[in-house]
C-alpha cells in the first residue's frame, strides 16, 4: 500500500513540476521578447541589414539556470524568435534565432545542472562558479556560431556581398552581448534563487 502511495505521490510531484516549468517557460518567453524587442540598441548596417546590443541572451541563460536547459532555452528561443517575426529587418533570421537560442539554454543548463548540480548545492561559491561557467559556455557557443551561421545564412539568402559586409559587425555585437549577458544572468540569478527557495517554488523545479 505504501509503495502505491509513494508512486502516486511521485507521479503527482513530477506532474506539478512539469506544469510549473511550462508556466515559467511562458514567462521567460515573454520576458525575452520584451527585453529583446524594447530594450535593444539597434545598429543599422550597410545593405539594409542590422545588428543589435541587447540582453535577450541573458534571459536564455537565466532560464536555463532556473528551469534547466530545455525549458529555459525554449523560453528564450520562443521570445526572441517572436521578436524577429514582428521585425521586418530580422524576420528572415527567425529560424536561425530559434536554433541558436535554444542551444544557448541547452549548453548552459547542461553545465549548471548536469555538471555543477547547482540545485542540490548550498555552497554559494560553488553555485556562482557553475552559474558563471554555464553562462560562459552557452554564450561562448553563441559568439562562435551566431556570426558563422549568420554568414552562411546570408550567403544563401542575400548573396555574398551582404554576408561579408555584416560579418565583422555581427562578431563585435555578439561578443559585446555575450559579456553583458553573462554578467547580468549571474547577477540576477543569485537573488532570484534565494527568492525561489524562500517561496518553496524551487522545490517544484527540481
């Protein structure tokens, strides 16, 4: 009888955790959309293209630290992809955005939770180190693959001249975004973690 009750309790806990994560994924999607769309500094490039300085990637990392790689990355990816779809300059990049931002979350979540086990740790130094490592790894991936994938994406869609004109600008903006996003994600995560622990919500996210 106790075995059945334990199994039922475990199933209910997993269902509750999944529902909570799905709800917070939507919240992170909305947050990433707002941050990317309304708080960005857009830089117009030759040929009618553009790049921007923004903290949308910080939301991807923050989501991965709180929810895990898949849900956190999905929230950030959905929000910024929707932002691309509503912007006539970025609309063509929506598929690329979704894939890259999801990857940021997956990588950051893997480092933070699979390697660092930050949800099971109470050592503040350990948590900060692995949160920072997760942000650096996820955003480091983006620094390399966003301009690279963007180059070949533009090469196929817009032609080689447009791709070469914007490559250097994209490398610079992606690098700047990575630095400020990594710092912002870790700085925001630590007090947010404490708030989640005090509210009891953190237990539902494990």
